[in-house]
C-alpha cells in the first residue's frame, strides 16, 4: 500500500482487495483474499472437514463388523485407507493458500507472477520476460460486486495468464501503474 502511495498511484484508504509492499526492485502487489470469496473461513471449514474425514478412518474400527460382500477386515482396511487419503488431500488443499502476487522487475525487464501459500511464501513462481508479452489488460466482470482480473497475453502462446484479481478500480489502477513502469523501463533500456 505504502509503495503505491509513494509512487503516486492512489491513496491507501481506497484499496481493499490488494496490498502493495516494497520489494527488491520496486514493489509487489498481492491479493488480500484468494479465489474463494471468504478465503480464511472457507479454508478453516475445509481443514476441519479434512480432519473429520481422517478421524472417520479411525472411528469406524470401533463399530462391529458388518457383513457386506467379502471379508469385513479387508473392507474396513480399504475404507480406512480411502478415508485417510481423501481427508489428507482435503486438508492439504485447504492449507496451501489461494492468493496471487505480481511484481515488475525493471532490471531484468520481466513480470514475476507468484502463487502464495498461507505463510506468504512463494509456492509457484512464473517469470514472464516483457519480450514475450503481447498485452496486459483488465478483464472486468458482469457481476455488480464481482472481481476483475489483470490478464497477460503472450506473442507465442494463445493461452492467457491471470496475474491477479481484485476490485475493478484497484485492478485498473494497478494496470495503469504497471503500464507506466513498463514504458519507463523500456525508455531507459
């Protein structure tokens, strides 16, 4: 936030869905919430469901054997393994985080798009050289309170990359700031 105020983009009170922080070569902008509308609550519920499913694998051993098709011990073992695997998968999905971050590195002339985990560490980083970028644009939503997305088009690839999501005004301001910084970096090099 302070980085964008320092660059003269917008006042700090106008930003709710994006957070700017100083980085090595300028600033980094990240989402305050992830792809879920209420990220922290949804992730807490998913973690709880994952734990309950894993515990369900243990609780079934306290019930008497039911006679289905086949051996009851084999059925219990298979159900325990399946419940444990599904519970661990749900829990790990909920703890991995669902937020994005974008940085512009003027020294290397590249955009750095990152996925952040719950501890704000980078779990996946994609470096996009400006020579491969065809355009950067804002994709607005039709919903009244929907989220806009900052998207990147490439010269050599028909697929587009969604860099970050936020409210319409914040994404538009970030788009203007990034385009200004990219133009300035291209003039200097």
